[in-house]
């Protein structure tokens, strides 16, 4: 009887179970986290609105590539890189980002407490 090294058995099991892990649905928490982030909700909506209003077909085509990449990054929960893609699309379209003031923005702009 042939004995297999433990690492071979572990690798075989990992490859056998990998397709199952890829087919599992994202959790509810993941869906909520993606859907509530400003960078993956409001920002893409601004870019799409700006693209629809633009008359420069070449700029819209370039912006659409950034939108698609940004959406893929949002789906992968990479909100920061996605926001950079969306902001690049806004720059291409010649539109400034409009961001609603949020509590965390106000907290970050508040003056620091004085020391002793």
C-alpha cells in the first residue's frame, strides 16, 4: 500500500473544495457594506449622470471604462480604488464631485482639543 505525504492530501482537498468556495453567495453583511458606502453608491451615480449629460462622445467612452472598472472594484469591496476610478471619470467629463456633508467629514474638520 502506498502512503501519500500529508501535503499532497491537503493540496488535493483544497483543490477539490475551491469550486465550492467560489460558488458561495456573498453574505448579507457584505451586500450591505457595499450598498451603503458613498464611494460605491452616490459617486457612481454622479458619474453616470455626468456621462449622460455630456456631449463629448470620446470623453464619455473614456469615462465608461473608468465606470466599469470602478464598479468591478466596488463589487470586490475595494471602495478606495473604486472612488479613484470614479473621480478620474468625473475629471475626464470636466465635472466636479458633489459630496454631501457627512458626520465623519465634520468630525475630521473639527479643531483638535487644546493640550495642557
